[in-house]
C-alpha cells in the first residue's frame, strides 16, 4: 500500500523452531522470486544469525531479515531463542511465553513497515488482531 519500491510487501513471522523457520524462509524466497514482492522475515537475532545464505543472491535485496529481541522470561535460560536451544521439553512453555511477549515489539515494527500481508505461524494467535488494526489504519489514512 505505502511501499513504492515494490508492488507488494509481505511479512513472514514463523515460530521459533527451525522446522518452521526454514520452510518460511523458502516461502519467502518463492514470493521474492515472483518479482515486485518485498519480503520482511521476522525472527530473533540468534535465528537470523543461523539461517543459511539466501540463494540465489539476486533475492537478497528483496528479503529483509529483521531481528527482534526475544524478551527474557523467568525459567528460560539466557540465549534460548529457538526450540533447538532448549535443554528439555519443560522449557517449551517458557519459550512460548517469551514469544507471546513479542506482541508489543512486533506490533510496533508492523506499524512502521506497513505490510500488505502478514503470514504467521500457529503459535502467535495475537497476530490477526494486530494485523487487522494495522490494515484498517492503512485503509482509512
């Protein structure tokens, strides 16, 4: 809507598990290869740092890897930003809690970049409400 560099802007926001992150990255590359589509891929700094390089290199300019800091949560060890970082299954609930606490920073980010579409994963049930507010604001402003 406001993005003039490309025709369409899609945000992808996967759950913090590489079994979700890598398919979302592949989907990002697929969209970017269609032409005229700008991608913002949101994840934590640790996950962004562990992603494989984007190939072909011509897609790098269309895919913006955006880091957002995972809030610290009691009982979630420092540095645990993905399911692969967890020592046991019990820590999963704390990772989910930290992920839920991303709502305010993600909402702020989405308000800044104003995407046309948000593709999200099964865990973040708050994204539809955040996205609806952003899209309504875009339509009426």
